[in-house]
C-alpha cells in the first residue's frame, strides 16, 4: 500500500499542473450548474451562449475534469491520452473565453470571466509547450 501511495505521489508531483487545471474545470462545471440564470442577460442571438447553459456542457466539463485527475494521478499513457486530454481541455476553455468575450462586447462591460479564462488558456499552452 505504501508503494502505491508513493507511486501516486510521484505522478502527482510530475503532473500537478494538470491535476489543478482539472479541478478548475470541475469548478467551472459547478459554476455553470449553479448559475443557470446568469446568462439570461445575454442577447438571444449569441449562438455560443446557448450551449453554455445546458446539462450536456456541465457533463462534458465533469468528464474532462475526471479524466484529467485520473491521468495526472496515475500518469496514464495509453493511446497518447494526455495529448487528447490537453486538446479537449484547451477546446473547452477557449470556448468559454470566446463566449465571455461575446457577452462582454455585447453588454459593453468587462467581466472577470474572460480574464480568468485567458489566464487558464495561457497556463495550458505554456505547460503543454514545456512538455508537462
């Protein structure tokens, strides 16, 4: 048992950034689920926003977060899964960034959502480029 815990700890130390980015993705899913009415002020013609407030998006966020936690703790290398995970993680966060930018432009305001998603995208790209 102690060997298994050391093995998990070693993989966590190697992949800690992916673990915490997965936790952030799960938190984004919780935020979207708990704030169902937050996007009602957005104009109805924004197509990206329509997908943001659905149960499918929440399930997708939780699935990506769960996969990320598992990949980072057990360092799964089957089918080059880490690259696939990074692609899905990047796509989801870019999607949210574009959506928040659209809402901010339409409402003539600045929200912290666009800034935080941009920061997460920079973290993902930097870590993936560095070979993490």
